[in-house]
């Protein structure tokens, strides 16, 4: 059974953008853009950029910089084109083997992408290779299920629906919440000073139905559900019902928590 957690294709980007973007990504995209801007970079590379939600925030916070946007999934990048200025360089690229020369950028950014990379050390070495002297690598990860209850509720529903073979997707994005391993990896791959910020946020939810749709149809869990003979729409409705029961009728809010790292090139 194909449980690839990195394949954001087909209709997934549309559901990701509309269902998950307003709740999970827009606020943290602005945080990312502000952290990148601290170093006043002229050349910025974003890896695992998805549908361009974080890319647009980087542009807004760094209007005079040249931004290069990359992702492995062409379907995600297609949606990013609608959010970015004409002339922005957008291309398919693997964060573990980037097609750019050494020292090509002043900043590398990645919002919620490193958790999906099979060779994390290679990706850190590539980020370091991209950076000119004094450059920074800014990346974020989700904190644990315990700090992001919406994910725990969704994962629990999937375990109930498929007790013999639960779709594994929701173990991936929340699997890098331990700080020490990422700190040690950054320093062992050539980064020096490192700032680490835990960023909680109460995120507004305007529509439980839209958010529930995003949680099931807006990521590869939808393919994992279909491969097991499940009903994506029914699961989306059920997770929306459970979250509404826990957090109240819309408009409501849910607690989120992420961890941001800002690693300086030596």
C-alpha cells in the first residue's frame, strides 16, 4: 500500500489552500516572513514552499529581495503562482539536492517542510551550502499532538475508522517536535548561533466544514483513506463534528503551537 506522505497532487492542493491555509498556515507564514526579514536579505530561497502561502508572506515582509520558490510537487507550485509577483522564480527542486551554486542566497526558508524529508541531514547540508557568509536558515516545525489537539483528534478518528491499518499521515508532520535533535543536527552540519522560539497561537476557524475538509482532503491522508476503501467526505464531516463539539460553534478558535529555528551560517 502506497502511504507516501510527500505526494501533494491531484485535488489536494485546492483543499489544502482553502481548508487548511486560513487556519494553520497564514499566521505562521507571517512569523516566518518576519524572521527572514531580520537579516535584511537580498536573495532568498524557499524550499518545500507548497501553495505559496508562506512565499507571499516572505514577499510582503521582504519587498526588495529576490525570492526563489521551490517545491517537489508541481501541483502545489501551480497554485503558488497566483499569489506571487510576476517574475518570481518558481521551480521544482528537491530540498535534499538543490540545483543552485554554493553561497547563492542570503536566507533559506522552510515552513513545515523538513518533517517530510527522508534525508534530513542532507537537507540541512544543502541549506548551509546555499548560504553566503552571514546567511540564515529559518525553518519551522509543528509541536507535538499534545500541543495541537486538532491533529490528535484527526489521527484518533482515522485509527477508529481503520483499526487494523490506520493511515499514518498524521504521525509525520508532528514527528519533529523534539528540540535537541534538530539543534544538534543544525550545529553538526555547519550552522553556528541558533535561536529557537516556541510560538503558540489561538487560530480563528470560520467554518468547521471547510477545516474538516482540509484535514482529510487537503493532504495525502486522502489517498491513504481511499487506498483503504474509506469515504473521504464522510471522514471530513466527522472530524468537523468532533472539533465543533470540543471547541464550540463557528466562528471559533483552536490552539496551535509551533517551533521556529533561526540558524546562522558560520
